[in-house]
């Protein structure tokens, strides 16, 4: 029997994130900073108490803000976490949905304000606690890599790949809705493939491929001229590629796209392999 995720201890410089939190649907309205704050709340509360309904945690507000933030912006983030209704789907052995769980990301909380500091007291919903107490599958997330992202789509894609990287397979067939959920695209936004690709898929691939330990591709499958689905592929980088990714993280994000242009063909590792399935009948 697999060990409970909440009983594991992350290594220095990383956080563990249960599969159940990575695969939540409905996070599209959250900004990059909202996602950073939520991960910080989860990481700070890490341990068996995450699976205890109604357990309160406390964290300094300074740990939730970047250098430009103020309590007002943090308060707005907390509001969005409380107002964002996410969904997790239970499936049967054949992959068919059998139960939907809906819950806000954050439950009751209060913020004690100070001139130069403050404290946030918070707890997660009973639905999230129920999900997490039985979790046995998780992703290991590198905190330095997570801090380096400038796109919320890259942030979400990295989590999804980190959850999948130890699977026996290295490709996955995805619907357009699957891709939108993985990237955290907001409902009603980027509905045309051209916009989705230009503003979400490609920015996510650029950052994940240049800065993370993984090489990822998302290849459209076409029927005629219409994109009908996608094939996502991933692999762990070689030692040399990992060194290059670490170097890229230390560089300014300005000019990252230009630096990556010379390695576009290498970045799409799975693309050549999958090219023959792009035009399916």
C-alpha cells in the first residue's frame, strides 16, 4: 500500500503537491500571484493536519507577498481563492466520471495587520481536507523553478508535468478542454486555437522548456484544417540540459524568447516523432 502523501517530508528547496490539487478544474481566473500564494499556503501547512477538517494554520503575510505587494493586493488574492470554485472528478476503472467534487480553494481566514508585518490565519475547506487525507500520488516541485516563471500557464504546465514524469508512458492524448485545464485557461478566453496557441501554449512551453528539468511538447492533431485534439509529450532533461536550464533561470527574463529561438527544434522533442499523426482521418 502506498504511503500517504501528507506523511512525506519534502527535501530542501522543493515542495510536494498532491495530485488532487494539481488536477483541479476551474482555476482559470487565478493570476500567477494567486497560484504562488496558494502553493505557499499549502507548503506552509504541509503535514497530516492538511487532511484534518477545520484545522487552522498561521503564516506571516510577508511570506505571501513579493517585494511590490501590499496587504491590499494580498487581500484581493485571498478573496479570489475563496471565490474560485474548483472541481475534481472521480472516475471508475474505465476512466468514466462517477462523482464530481466542488469546493472553494480556501475556507475561513482572518488577517492580523501590522505596519511592517502581519499574520494570516487560514484553513482549507472540509472537501479539500477529505481529498488530501487519502492522497498517495504527488509531484515534487522545485521552488526555484517555480519562482522563475513569469507566465501562469507555464506555472500550471510545470506542475502537470512534474506529476506525470514518473509514469511509464511519456505521451498523453488530450482534448482541447484537457489542454485548457492543464494550462489554467479561463473559461471564455482564448477560445480560437490560434489565440490559445499564441498566448498560452507557446509561452508555457517556452518557459518550461528553458527553465525546468523537463522537455515538453504539445502537438496539435488535425482533421483537415481543424485542430481536433493534442498529443502532449515529456521527458527529463540530460545533465547538460539541466545545467543550461539552471543557467537560464539566473538570467533576466527579457530576451528569453530570443535565446530560445535557436533551440526551437530541440525543445519540441516529441514533435518529430508525432508529426505523422497530425493529419488523422
